[in-house]
C-alpha cells in the first residue's frame, strides 16, 4: 500500500533540531474531569516486535517520542472531548491577545461537578533541542495561573510564572527568572482574559514568540467535516506530488483544476469529463484528498496532527496508509481517535501507541494506555480482548428487540 516516495514524508529538520511533543495534560474540560495525560514519550520496550517497530519512534537528545497514537473507546466515552479540549486550548493561546472584556473562552467545564473548578492545560515539548513545559489554569471567563519553564542542560529554570490571585500588583502576580526583555511591560498589557505568552509574542519577545509560534502553528487539529483550509492547501501543494499520493492510495483522480467558484477533478477513464469536487466526488474521496493535503503539510513541517475519527468515510486500508506516512516520517506526530479494530494489532503497533478512553460512573472520561496492562504481551490477541471488555472502553449493548417495542404495543 505504501509507496517509497520519500518526498511525501521528508522534512526540513536536522537531527539536532527535531521538534517533539512529549506530553499533553488536560483537566475539567467537556467530559474530562480529573486531569488526563496523553503521553507521547516512547516506553522502553525491548520485545522483538517493538524493536522491529523502532521506526514508529524518533529521538532528540535523550528523549524518544512516538510518531503515532491511536485512541479507542465507545461512543460518548470522551474520545472527541480530548480532541476538542486540545483545540480549545490551542485557540486560547492563539487568540487571547485579541479577546475583549466580555469574551467567554470557547469550551465548557465538566458539567457534573466541574462548573466551579478551574480547568487545566499543560504541554511538554522539545524545541531546538531544549525542553519546555508550558501550562495555564482558567475558567470560561478568565486566566487564573500561567507558567513557562525550560530545561537547559536538563535543569529546570523559570521563564515566568503568573498567579492572578496575588494581584492586582503585577510585580506580585509575576515571577521572572530568565532573560525576557522588559517583561513587566508585557505584564502591564496582559489582562486576565489574555495569556502572557500570547501578549509577549505579539510584543515580539523572543522566547515567548518562538514558543507561541510552535504551539499555534505546530499543532493542527481536525474535528470533522471538510477542512476550511482545503482550497488554500490545494493551491499551495505540489500538484504532481499530491496526484502521486492519490494514485498510491488507489484513487483514479489524474488531475484537478481550481476555478474561482469550484474545484473540478478528472479521472483516468476519460480526461475530457470533469467532476465537481464538492458535489460529485464520494465522501471517501473528499476525505482522502483532505487528509492527504493535511498529511503533506504536517509531515513536511514536522508538526502534530490531532484528528477525530480518522477512518470516517475511509476504507481501513486508506486510514492505515495515512498512519504509515507518519510512521515513516522524520519527526511528524499523529494522534487520532478511532473505532476501527484493524488498528488493534500488535504485529503493526507498539503497546504504547494504543490508548483507551472509558466513561466512568460519575460521567467523566478516563484515558489509559495498553502499556499499563502488564499481562499483555506481543502475542496477545488484543482485538479479541478488547471485544471481551478486558480494557473496558467498549459499549455494553442490550438486545435489539427493544426496537420493536412500539410495534408490539399497537
């Protein structure tokens, strides 16, 4: 299925500057109540199959990270909550310096007990060979705390910390330890609706600007539907490269044209017949083009793609094609939710690449890795174990006769 066309997954990074997201923590957002951790650090697996899949990971200094992670779970278990929460936090980072006094952040706390509690976001990552830890706590109305730490030479150092409860004096609210140019000027222009990181980037403070650019441009989130940037990506991509990728993925599209009012495609059967891309192509073809464009951009730039229901409208082989592209990349990373049992296969997946989401009795979501199950080895039939409920994260469905109850009453 996979073509060895390396231009699909080559990057511009040298081994010394590979960007790498290590960990994401989220709390009290949507169906997430207690803090949930998505760990993209590769576990120390020494099994034969894990060693054969070493290419599913990449290294930067002493760190090794996963290139792809699949998240399984029943409907309404909270898989989409994880994706929505990442997007909401990324959007706050991206846009908070433009928020007005009456702006409400675009998310909801956990409804069954989290309405009066703060929400949390934290991300650990490597950038230009240095580890960073950035996070903030917040309510739908304001920022409560914020911090950025760096680990030069492995030792933790404060860039800044912020605690709005110590105000209103900005000197009391903030602590600065690293060389930031006139940090109090930034703080003075930072309201409780605004992240200091966002304002500092806007005011051209180097460390803050670099981290801001990485977190806002380096994380691409797709929740569903056609990507709004598809037309832009289609105009920017190397046409022959995209057509080669589509051919490799068994599509018979051989050309396309971007017109002012629409996009047309041409198929191999007859080059003179034009199809309207939006209305005459199948949902699967549209999804494949959409994902191929995203993958080409993300893989080329070494970004993280977070996507809900990867296999929706796609044949499982085409979904695997996209995953394989990331696993063969230099440093791109992919996190996706799925219902497809085809990914529950330890011949092609490491145990630390498989996560589950389960709905708890209090209505909240719990996230955990297959790696946490110590009795699972590389010869285990995990698809069968999953169906049997050994990892929870599956629906418990009653008998279908309930569909006929209304008919029986008549």
